[in-house]
């Protein structure tokens, strides 16, 4: 009997049309080949088949599978930006963000870490209509700093917002902060690449910026390199380059670069994006990119545990009931700080019998 005339379960009578396949994707024996888009969109829609197939790729030993898995995980890059007030951060992010969207096809989320946003109602980064042009783009998402009474709290909320923005499909995170206090360190601990904006002509400006912040920079950019200041900016670039070369080498093996730009004319903006891409390529090749992300994830795990523990400790009814009296006992010297802390901690732990 010729193959096509063989009776099958659903096609027994001659002359009766086949009802067709119940699943049009199931072509006899032929598997549809999954493309990057299929995985990404399937996972976003919450389809378990897509998730399972993607995990199989991660587990596979084949380099081609690994490469595809990396593409599915995403090519997000998190860029921290700092600089003293007035250096041109918002003007720069406005220009840089538009370049990312228009020339590079990226989706940009701009977040901020500004611990002053609660303390002095007019925060340093400000609520002024910043980055107005960028905010009109469908592919841009701009969010002011979360409020909070501690830098730790503000930073943790921003770090969580990064994860949410990436899940929502934004692939380029710009985390802005001000050149004060510890906020740079916090931003550095949640980003892949750290950019320091500087002014031209301020020859000794680097001296005014904490050494630790300069050491964190992967790229220093002299902004406002336009008009009369172009020449000054070029000189400053050389000075900064010399200064940065004196710093110890980075764990990433990347050598900090210095560039000039004008956020208002757009001069130099594409080069800055090229530098970011060079950095990403280099650190993905030498493994630092992933190592750093893993270390950051671990750091934030610990930070979150500490904060949550602290919050639940002070919210515990027995602790609340005795805190004032215990403080008093310590102040009056009736109990040592250590005894008092041990007493309160015991009350807290007693309320959590699971913790043996
Ligand atoms: P931020 O406080 O660091 O966010 O700085 P802003 O972006 O608000 O900029 C401060 C001032 O510098 C504004 O008046 C900007 O117009 C100006 N500015 C920013 N970038 C440039 C630039 O590249 N060239 C010139 N000439 N002015 C700039």
C-alpha cells in the first residue's frame, strides 16, 4: 500500500477531507527551530515551554547553545554616572539617552540615587523637569530617586528597580547620583560601568573629588567641551589621563579612559557609547562582567538580609516594649551595652522559635 493511502486514526474513509492538524506547529516530525525572539517573548509571556527550553540551553555543553543562552539572558548594561552639581549630568543623560535610542536601538531606563531627596525637600538632583526630551521617547523610562531616610534604603530600592526595569525589557540602565557622600559607592555596587563627569579647566578638580570616586571611574568625561572651553577641555583631558594612569590597575583589567564631550552640541557622545561597548566586550571575554554581577548580587543579598532583620527586630512587640527602659538602663550605667543588646536580642529570638 502506498504510504499516503494507509489508514490512520483520523483518516479512514476515502473521499473525506482531512480535518487537518490540531496543532499547526506540529508538522510531521519536523521541529520548528526556535529563534532568539521566540525564547525572549515566550519567557516574557510566562510560557513554561520557553523557560524550560532556555534552561536546557544553559545546561547544554555546546558553545553555540551557551552563546544563545547569553543572548536570551540579555545584553543589559548598567551605567553609573556621577559628577558635582552643575557639571551637566542631566543634560548629558538627555543627549546620551537619545543617542542610545536613536543610533543604537536601545531601551533606556534612567534611575537615581539621591539620599538627600527626603532630608531637604528640594533634592540635589531635583524634581525640575529634567531630561524633558528624553522623557518623550517611548523607549525611555525616567524615574526620580526613591525617597528614604537612609542611603542604604534608597540604594536598595533603586537596585530593585533596576531588576524590574530589566524584566520589563529595558536593556540600558543609567543610574545617576550626586558627587556627595557615599552614594557613589552605592551606585558603583549596582552597576557594570562607572562614568565620572568633570568640568574643563578645573585643573585641580580631581583633588576635590574623593580619591575613592576617581578610582571607581571606568571613564572620565570632560563635559562642556564647546565654544571657548574646547581648548581647556582638551588640556584637562591630558591632565586627567596622566592622573588616572597613576592609579592602581583595576580588577576588571580595564584601563580607565578619558574623553571630552559637549552634552549640548552632542560632540563626543557616540564615542562614549563606543567606549562602554568596548568595556562590556572586554569584561565579558575575560569573565569579569559576570563575576562582578554575581558578587553584586551576593552583596545585595546580604544587605537585604541585614535591613530586613533590623526592621523586624525593632518592630518586634517585646523589643518595642522594653527598648526605652533598656536604653535608660544603659545610659544610667546599670547595664552594659552588650548585656542590654543580648537581652533585647534574646527577646527577639524567643519570638522566633524556628531559629535554633
Ligand atoms: P547637573 O546639575 O549636573 O544635572 O547639571 P545640568 O545638566 O543641570 O547642567 C548645568 C548647566 O550646565 C545647565 O545650565 C546646562 O545647560 C549647562 N550645560 C550642561 N552641559 C553643557 C555643555 O555640554 N555645554 C555647555 N556649554 N553647557 C552645558
